[in-house]
């Protein structure tokens, strides 16, 4: 037999309240839809597992599993009590479990929680007396487990040694056991065994766990036959190691343990069984409390197993689940497939108050107020009022809150950008416009207008810059000085070459038109104080800005209702033969309004660049602008036009002009 | 996902959702506002030109500046409307028939000069007319005395180009009698 796991499980068991039983078949437990585990062991207080996905300490879990050969699920809520380094193995502590599930687990485990025995402590003295009378050997439960080790050489000293070994585990601060349970004294004194020194010093009044294991051979001597619990017939042998956790301890019973016990009890073959036979010779009874009943107790509590080779009885303090036909205090695993392990009724202590027992029983299964049993078919959501189960929902709520805060901030920013930016742009625009207007105002102190006539003579007509707009209504000096005749005379003379009287308001142009070299000037000549407000300007800042003089007249369309009209100003003779004379249209042909354009009500202008040769024929016609449906008609008409060529100093020259033909529907 | 990334996730989602809503929803697609800063104009000068014996035109020259990174075609047409801004209250008026003298191509970040043309019937005074200058003054005053400036509205690009006047600071209370 092997007890390789016994020591570790014993140490771990120091944290547990309830006995656990190890699964000998593969069983699964579901941790919700996303995780699951293999059940290692199970008790009414929790279970051990090896999960697929890691879990964390104190994590709230919903679980569901089926016991072997059970049809319905056991489900509830639990929290992770401990876990190994990988995070996939550990133990669950049941937080919410239905009463039925508790009973089912309890029945399956076949053991009692150790701390319940504290409630039954009151009757231990009576049992102790009975134990002294009984020849049955009493050993603590843990001592029993350890005593099955192969290296237990001598039976008399083994309990004391094991008790020493177990002392740290029992006194672990996190054990959570009742003082009676953790300090369970040995009951070996009842059987005449050597009592460990440390346990012998314990006061008898200390509460002790009341877990009793009674191993009885059916064909043993007389005292045993009277209280052997009958076993169900044809119980299949266990195929794997079964673990029974008892209070703060856990014992592993190898698969052949029962055979060992059977042999020890039945055949008493010392040569084959070694040391175990010394321990289990005859009827053996193990219990962790000094008051455990021994052989020879009331036969009403026990019955013989006729035809059965061995009966192992585990006394259980749980008063419920009594088998039919048995006393109400008896507890038996119904239909137990665990073979020879059969729980029997716990002998009730008459001295123990009923409420104390009830509380002990209740406390062993449900630490929280009883609630309706959860549905066995559906997973239920954790109740919000339960602290540990709030963790997932609280986390979700926190995450949702964070997302909501971020979303609100984003929406506000977006809306601000969308609806606030236009007003901001408007304000910036207004500021920019104000600056622009300021600069314009600064640069236009005095308003002046360049005057150009058809002869391309240009003047500056300026205001004083102080009163009128664009020109002041203040009487100009010219109006006060020369008479009209004189001004007319002066005007005439100003158009002549030799007029240069500074007293005239409108100063005539320079007697000589600017020579070509003078066209390089880019600014009007500065006027001096006292000079007339009109001066000759050459060249103009409008050179290159406004169309040439010769083409301007072509741009005005004052024609009839449909046909485009070309208005040609009257040709004026120049009084300056040497001046540059622009080409003048002398023969025009009205363009024909295209029918397609007329039907589609197309209007517009066609700008055509042309070179007027010395013969007055427009050539090099190039369309600058205009709709394609109008340009052909315009070009056809322009080709038929004739000009008086431009002259410079009386000589005909080629000039470049831009002709604008307007098509308007009236 | 860590908790500190959740607000950022929500922020991004909200931006995305809001942008989609504003893009898809008709209310989010409000008419594009007029852009006054893309193209600006600066007054250069004025010219009164005799077209014929019965008409004249007042040219207002401006230097326009393209502040955008895109080329711009400044042309007169159905999508371009030039209105005058009245001095009295700054309202717009189409009474003055102003137009661009010629189309202008305005490259990105470049400047160019353009001319607004205000043609009008005008009996150009004869050279010997003693009121030669006054008549010219009257004509210019008639055209500009009530005008604070001109605005070109490019309805396609939603640009409005302010053409300021060069006579803005002059006192109009004593305007020349018309």
C-alpha cells in the first residue's frame, strides 16, 4: 500500500473544516461557460480541482458537477480558497450550496465534518467511561491513518509518534477548527494504549472532534458481532485510492486498504500483513475523540453484517438522511458505491442540547443563512447582495463607467469642434478683415483717379484727401481763379503741347507725349505743392491691368434683342499727329447668334486676341475666353471686320488688341 | 484590457460615432461657410476711362492674394457675383454693375492684379468744356460715394473676396453734391 500523499494532504487539511473524499473516477466540474476542471476531491465544505484555465485567489466561481452515478447536477457558488503555483490547481470553498446538494455531497463523501463534533462534546465523558470498558482499541483518526504506514514498526508506540508528527498541523493557526477539533486528544487510553505525553496533558473538558471509524470483522469475537454495521451485498471492490478527509486531517486509503483491514480482522495473518496486523488484529475502532463509543455499546445502534466479511462504519453526527427502518439518528449512505465504507449513525449525546447539535450540523454545511436551493438545471447569476459574487459585476460596471466617461468626453470634443469651430473661424476672419481694412485705410489717404480718354491720354484726378469722397466738394482753386473761358482756353492749351501754366487747375498734359523710353516709369510724377490736381500720368499703374484702350469699346454690347451688337466709338481725330493712335474699327459685321445657343439660352462673352495689321485686317485670332458654341460665330464676324490701323507718329503700325463680343438675349 | 485604456477606447469610439453621425446626418452637413480669408484683395488704384463719347467705365484695380495651397481661377461668370457694400450700413447691393475685367489665374500663395469694371453711360466732356474736371469728379462721386467696397462671391468655392475702397476714410458728410 502507498501513503505517499498522506503527509501533504494532512498538512493541507489543516485549513479545512470538512472531510473530503478523493474521486476514484474521472469527474468534471464546470466553472461557468469558460472554464472547467477535473474534480480531485470533494467535501461538504469545498472541493479540490485541476482546472483548464487559471483561477485566482478569492475568485468567485459558479460551479456545477455530477457525482458519480448521480443523475442531477450539484451546483452553487464558491470561491477559490487556495491554489497552486500554476493557478490551475487548488481548492474551492463553497459559498452557496443548497441543502440537498449538501446532503448529497455528505452522503457521497461518507464522512462528517470534524467540527460538528464540538456540538456533541457534552456526551464525551459518558463515552469515555464506556470506552474504558471496551476492549476495542481506540486511536485517533489521524493516528489511524498514520498507523497504516508500512514503516510503523511497533503498534504500541506508533500513536504517540504520529501524534507528535501531526502536532504542527493540528496547531496551525489557519486551521479554522474548533479547539476541540484541533486539539483532539487521543482516545487510546480507552483501549489501554500508551497515551502521548502532550495529549495526556490535555484537559478532558476540551472539545474533540467526534469522528469515529469502526472497523469490525464480521467473524470476530463476540463483542464485535453485536455492533457491526451490515454492508450492502455484492459491493464491488474499489478500483482506486479513496481519500477521506476528516476534520483537519486527511487520510488516504489505498485500494487494498480494506483488504488489509479484512485480513487484519479476519485472518489475523501476521506473517503476511506485517505491522498492520498488530494494529488491526481483531475488531478495531478508530475515533478522534475520547468519548468515541467502543465495542460493546448499545447494540441498538449497531447491527451485524451477516455474510459480510468486513464492515467499516463511520460514525456521522449528521442526524439527517436516516435510512428507513433505522433510528432517526442513524445516517447511512444510500446506495453507496463506495463499497465497504458505510456511515452509521452517530450516537447522540443525550447531554448535548438539541439546538447545539442543530447549529453544529447547520454550520458544517451552510455558513450563510439558508436560501432557496438553486436550480439544478440552470446557472444562476450571483446575487448582488453577496460580496464576493459582486466582483464580476462590479468590474463590468467599472469598465462600463470608464468607457462611458471616455465616450462622453469624445462626444463633447467632437461637437465642440464641429459646432464651435465655425464661430472661431468667423472671429478670426473678422479680425483679419479689420487688419486688412486698416492697412487699406492707411494706404489711401488721398484718393485719386486716373483719367484716360480715347486717345490714351491719362491724367490724375485727385482729391485733397481731407474732405470729399472720392472727391471733395470744396471748391477747387481752379473754380475760383480763371474764368470759364480761360479754363477752357487753358484746357485746350493743355491738350496742346505748349500749355504749361501752373496757375490752371487742370493742367494739360505734357506738350509732348511721353517717348517710348519714358514708358519705363512706374510711378506718376509727383506733384508739388500748389500744383493742379490733375497731372499727366505716364505710364499708368493700370498698364497690364485694364484692357487696352482700343478693345474697350468692343466690349460694350448694346445690340438688339437677339443679335449681338458691337458698338464702335466714333473715331476721333487726334490733335497730336505724333501720338500713338489706336486701331479703330471702321467696318463691323454683327455675328450671327448660333441657333443652338439661342435655344439653350446661352449667353456670354467671347474674348478674342487679334493683331490689327497695317492694312486694318484682324489676324492671328485667338480665343481667350468664351463658350465653344459662341466662339465660331464671333470669329466669323471678326474676320470680316476692318480697322483703321494704329499709328505712331503718323505711321501705321501693327497693334495687338483684345476684342470682346458679347452675346446677350434680350 | 487594462482599466486605464478603457476611457481612451470610449473616447475613440465616441469620436468615430459622432463623426459618422455628423457626416451621414443631413443636419451635420450644414452649408459651407463663406471663406473670407482664403483670397484677399488690396486696393491699388482707380481709373476712369472714356469708352466712347457716350460711355465711360471706372476701373478699380486690386491686388489679390491667394492664401491657400490651391490654385484659384478668378473669373466672371454665373457662379461669381460682385456686389457693392454700401457705406451707410454695410449692406450689400447689386445696383452697381461691377464685373471683373478679365479672368485671372491665381496660383497658390501667389499675388495678381485684377480690375473691377464699372461701366456706365457718360457723356465725356469735350476738351474745351470748362467743367471738364468737375464732370469727371461728378461721375466718380456718383459711382463711389455710397460705396464702401465691393465683394465678389464665388458660389462654387464659397469664397468671398472683399475689395476695399481706397476712399474709405474720406469724409462723406460733405460729399460732392450729385
